[in-house]
């Protein structure tokens, strides 16, 4: 309880500090009809958002295990996680207890060099599917003899092909994720997959629900969202025996981290409104923040208490617009800039 109180107080102090940041801008999501939604046909939870090598998309993974592609103003199936997936049982399901059978894709990223889509499936591990979609190929589902229990987010070094990803817990699966927070367990890992030799290595361990991961523009470090402590960690990749170091304390639990073309990082803030209700209106509901490489806040997305934005898992900046993912909603949010 003392630890939770410490983080709550620190988070509130940080939020008040945000109002004094020079250069930070507050984006009104609902002004002049700029915010829209792309409704899913079936299923829920477009946790992560990806665009292919041609800039087409978005692509999303949903609750029934499928990857969907938005094209010609409609959704179509792009990929499935397994040839053994039972369509009668799985298609359209929102039942978390079917996730181990149907799959649950979370992190998505196209490799710009190959146009292959890499998938972090919470139950099946790290997968890949070619540019034309279809049945995903399973790459790895364990490391050092320890099975993945909650494969979560990923990023790719397009120069080497290396895939960096998180396994949020060695104990709890996705449908039990809240227990990882409640028990304060620290079994999460950061991993690196080398496609040239088809091997995976652990590059960070002992973490409290590591979630989003993003590679820096110069490929020298990773940023990792540690949900259990509401922190962003930094892992240097150009140093031997490097361990994740503190980078930024956050006001809410972070979800995915995505780097934009400028080398800045969008961090989705997925929960914690009850901690910030007393804050003045202008900054009362931050659902995403943009950080520079030194951890300074450059921009804030304000949800203004909307129920439509009470679960934002990802902020993807593409084509001058913001695409907002969610682990539970039946739509992709779009903020047109």
C-alpha cells in the first residue's frame, strides 16, 4: 500500500508540473469534428495499429485472433495466427477464455525492408506473415526454457532485421493480466529475436509488466513501458551487459510506445483517471504524451473525460493524423490534424 501511495503522490506532482512545461501543447480531440471512429465489423480491441510498406492501412489485431486491414472504406481479413484456428468458434468472439485457442494479436509492425508483418500474439508468441497475408508463421514462443505467457509489444530494426519485443509476465496470461499488477510480480522480460539465425535472447528481465517497446531512430537504445510502476525505462543497445534504466515517471500506466518519423516517442496512457480528477481541467485527462529522446514532454493528447477514450492502448502518428488503439473498444479512433 505504501508503494502504491508513493506512485500516486509522485504521479500527481508530475501532472501539476506538466502544466508549466514550455512548448508542450494540449490537443483538443473533439474540436471541430476532428475526431472520428472506424468501427470494427466484429470483435473488439484494436490494441496496436500498423501501416504497410505502401502506407496502406491501418492494420489491427482484434479479440477473435485475426489481423484486419482497412481498405476501400471497409475491413477485410488479412491474417490469422494458426492454420488450426476454428472459425466457427473464433470469428467475431469477444470471450477472453477463447483467446488461448483463437489467439490474441497485440503488437504489430511491418518491417520496411521486407514488408513482412511481425505479430506479438499474447498466447502464440512471436509470429510473422508475408506482405500478402494468410496464415502466420510461428517463430518463437519461449526463451531460456521459459515459455512466453504474455507476448505483448514489438519493434523492428529494419537494418538488421532484429525484432525487439516484450513478454509481460512469466506467470499470468493476458486474460489474467490484472493479477500481475495486483501481486506486483516482476517476471517480465525484454527479448531480441535474430531472424538470421532464428534465435531469441533475453536482454532485460525482472520487470513489472513491461508493455510497449520502441527503438530509437539511431538504433542505439530502446524505450520500454513498465506498466506496474508507471515508468518508461531506457535500455542501451550499444553497451555490453546493459540493464534497463529509469527514463521517465508517468502519471498513468503506460501501454504501447511508438516512435514517429522525427524520432520522438508517443506513449499511450491507458488508465488511472481516478488519480487525476482533482487536476485543473486543461490537463485533467492525458491519454497520450509525446517525449523527445531526453524524456522531455513535447505534446499532450487530452481525452477530456470521454468514455470513448477511457482505454487508449496506442497513439500511432501517420500521415499527419493520430490513430488511437484500444484493448477493449470496437473501433479505431482517428484524430485528423
